[in-house]
C-alpha cells in the first residue's frame, strides 16, 4: 500500500493512500453522497453496489487502474480514480475522476489527491492525464488550472442537467 501525508488549509492532517478492499463501503457512500447533491456529476442516480467497489479495488491490484482514498483526521473525505484509455496507442493516457464530500471541500483534500496521483501515475507508466468538468464548476477549474492542467476544448451544451444545459470543459496535463 502506498501512502502520502499532507496538511489541510485548516491544519488538520490529510492522509492519501491506495484503496483497500475494506474501503469499499466508504467509497460507495461518498460517491452516493456527491451524486445525491445533483450538481457536480452527470449521473442522476448512483446504481453501484458495495460489491462493485470491491471488484474495482481488486482490479487495481492486477491492472494499471488507480483508486486513491483521502482521510481528513482519519475520517473518509474523498477519493480519486485513474483509468487507462482503451486505445492501444493511448496506453500512456489516463482518465481522472475525483470527488470530495461536501464537509471536506476547499481545504486541499482535492489538491492532495491530485498531487499523489501524479506520483503513482508515473510509476504505472502514465505520462498524461485527461479529465473534464462542468463549465460552472469554478472550484474544480481553479484547482486543475493551478496544478498545471490546460483547457483543450469546450463541448457546448454537452450535459442536460435538471437546471439546464451545461458546457463540458476538457482539460489535460502531461506529467512526465
Ligand atoms: C472539485 C473538488 C474535487 C475539489 O476538491 P477540494 O478539496 O474542494 O479542492 P481544494 O481545496 O484542493 O482546492 C480548491 C481551490 O479552489 C479555490 N476556490 C474555492 N472556491 C472558488 C471559486 N468560487 N472560484 C475559484 N476558486 C475557488 C480554493 O480556494 C482552492 O484554491 P487554493 O489552493 O488557492 O486555496 C471538490 O470540490 C468536489 O468534490 N466537488 C464536488 C464534486 C466535483 O465537482 N468533482 C469533480 C468533477 S470534475
């Protein structure tokens, strides 16, 4: 198991580590909580089960996928996923997804997960990370831009959310 230690903006400790089987209920609950906010993700209802998370965690021990979990003073705060592109010629590219639960935002939990994944991503031979976000997600865009991600495109009206259409912002970073 790999782990990293950081300090939150408010002085609390942030531990980031690779996910283990026993983390599945926390990952499952965290994802459900963010989906239930109905604001940040293009998923309206989370259909995953705890067993799906267990399978995914097991897979990360066999393939190049990465699942990182963050704890704030020992309590689950968020997680990050990194998955290889499918194309043969894009095996150096990984797709990133990240969530931090509402109570733990804006104190650098997200930044800590993003910093840790660059290190382990390189170890798993990824040299480029791609991600996307809603155009109105100012916190996410600020974090990604600050970490050196660049905007490479906008998909206009790509998501039809309950409050109307939202553009998708495509971003990427070479980490080598
Ligand atoms: C996006 C998300 C992962 C970021 O994680 P986080 O822990 O909140 O982010 P951090 O605290 O590391 O960094 C956020 C930065 O945005 C800044 N910020 C906060 N509000 C802002 C605003 N309205 N406009 C611009 N920047 C803002 C913060 O000050 C901080 O910058 P700093 O390093 O200068 O302090 C988290 O907010 C989240 O999970 N949101 C809901 C789900 C989501 O949007 N997932 C990502 C989908 S692409």
